[in-house]
C-alpha cells in the first residue's frame, strides 16, 4: 500500500484536483447559461408570467435538440470551436467548453422543473400585490424554489463529474485520464480501483453537502 501511494499518490492527487476544477467551473458556466434558459422556458409557457407560446415551443425544441446530442459526439463535433475559444482542444481548460455546452440544456430543464413546483397561489398573490414580472421571477420563483434548485445542483454536479471521466480518455486530464492511461492502457488495476473509489467518494460528498443544504433551505423542515 505504501509503495502504491509513493508511486501514484501525487498523480491521484493531481487528477482529483483537475477533476474538481473541471466539475466546479463547468457547472458554474453551465448554470450561467442554463439558469436563464430554464427561467425563460417557465415564464413563457401558456399561463406563465410572460406567456409566449410560439417562442416557448421553438426554444423548448432547441433545448431538447441540444440535450439529445451524446456528450462524446458533441465533444468531438465542437473541437474547432473549442480551439477558437481557448486555443487548444486538449487539457482540463479545453474540456470546460464541451462540458458547459452539454450540461446547460440539461440544467435548463432541471431549473424549469424546480420552478414549476412553486404553488401558483404564491405567484397570483404576488401579482395581486402589484409585483412586476422581474420581481416575481427574482423574489418569488427563484427564492421559493431554492431547496429544489439545490437538489438539482447536486444532480448537475454529479452528472458533470461523470462527464469529466469521458473527457479524461481524450487527454483532458483528471481521474478519467489516469484510469484510461494507467488502468486501461497499462493494465495497472490498482490505479483503476483507486480512481473509481475517489470518484465514488466525490459523489457521496457532493450528495451529502447538497442534501444538507436543501434541508436547511426548505421552510417546511424548520
């Protein structure tokens, strides 16, 4: 065991940091895109705060189209765009581009689902008190859906964490890259087992943290 950590400990630590870097920043950028998309999908529905059924139908179709692209195909398809944006298609930073674009439509639907859980009576009460559309979105829809949004965030983080393992197989770094280079190509099974264990631990930590945060934010549990 000591010999294993002496040989691979630094690589596993570096791979874990790269995986966290890709997961956290890709999730951040994906929410920058996906959160407004989810809000638009919700408020423009028939009966929404700002109904626009035709726009909603077209926009919803576009989101579904982006969601339907398998991640690995999207990753190769946008290589020219990735190179244009970050100057390279290899490495952890380059992986942020396909990770973000793949996760954004998924997050948009997660946000839409969270916002639709809000009791329509709360929205109607805000409208009766003269709240503007912007106030309803920012002070009612988003605030009231925080517990559900946090649970959705944990799912998004875990999903993107899984995607980083795929990017690792094409030179993006992280634990997936270690599993591919050492565990698969060089038949170093202990490295494969270690990367799997570390990924499981990361998933468990993410789930525990956001389950706790969601419970604390849920008014019904106070």
